[in-house]
C-alpha cells in the first residue's frame, strides 16, 4: 500500500489540477484507498511488534538485552532509562555513551512506571552464550521500530490533511513535502523487514534454536567456496530480476492507467 500511495502521489504532483481530469481523479482515489488501508494496518503493526518484543523478553532474554544494549541487570520494581541511541563496547561490556529517556524502559516494555520482573543484562551471561554484534542488533531494531512509528505518523498526518483540506492533485501540489514523504516511504516496508530479520537472526546468536542448538553445530558441512558461489549466483540473478522489474514498472507508471477500458474488458 505504501508503494501504491507513493505512485499515486508522484502522479498527482505531476498532473494538471484541472477539475475533472480523469487521471487525477483515478490517482486521488487510489491514494485515498491506500491511506484508508494503511490507517488500519500501521497501528496494528505497532501492536504486533510490541507483542513480539514481549515474547522475546520471555523466551530470548539475551536478544532483548542486545536490542536495548543493556549490560547490567535491571531489577524488578525499578524505573531504568531507555536508550534511544548508544555506542556499545562489547570488549569492555558497556556502552561508551548513551542518550535516552529517563525512566522510560519500563513504560516501553510493559506500559508501567516500574518493571514487574527483573530484566537481565548481557553481563549476566557468559561470553559464549550471548550475541556478538550488539551495535548491529541495537540499531537494526531501532530502524525497524522507527519506520513503524514514522509510517503511522505519516498516515495520521495525511488523514488529518485529507479531512481539513482534501487529498487531490491541487492540495499535493500546494504541499509537495507530503507527496515526497509518501514517495520516500515507498521502500520503508522492505527496509523494516530486512532490519527485522537482522534482529531476529543475529540477535539469537550463538543459537540456531535458542537454548537448544548452537549455530556452530547446525552449520552446513559444505565448503565456504561453494556457499559463496551460490550466494553470488543468487545475488546476481535477483539483481537482474530487480533491474527488469524496475524498468518495466517505470514504463507502466509513466504511461499510467488506460482510463478508456470498460469493466470486464
């Protein structure tokens, strides 16, 4: 839906604002349909993401500690701060610096002023039982969550502007920043998915099955050269397919819809 909305905004910013222009009407309706769907989906994604974080806290506590770059235990009944930004130093088992929200962690994790249970820090596990790339996990999680919040905010702002001023070519040309916000948001969902997979897979290390099967024991016996060759081959193939998809998609978008087609034809 973000892609549909982005294409619609791009077209509306380029089209004439003549009243009754069929293409403008088509893309205005397309944008509104995408917005209505996203208004329902974006908040649900935030709720689903929060529920997933609660599951991580219960079943994969080392991943939670890495996601939040927590090194020391946070005791039940306390109100620890929440790290918005930090520079983890795994070799020194600490953060070199951190910028956060005082007493915010319990609100974000549990929606309460104080933790109801102790949250273990990374230092409470031996080195061989916790993930290594703390900074990658920490910032991948923030990219994923940040995109979710930003998308919901964009939907809310767009809905408010629709209610107050309408959502057509004339309004988007008056507010080009809104159209470009939609255009720039088009790949956001894909970026969030990739960031989520980084959190999921890197965060559970050194386990393939958390607490049961270590990655070292599950690794393929294939030589590294063969694995690299297959990765390069798949990478080249998918890059080629992506290039064709962008080329064909750009041609279709530039041409626009055939507004003379009859339903069912």
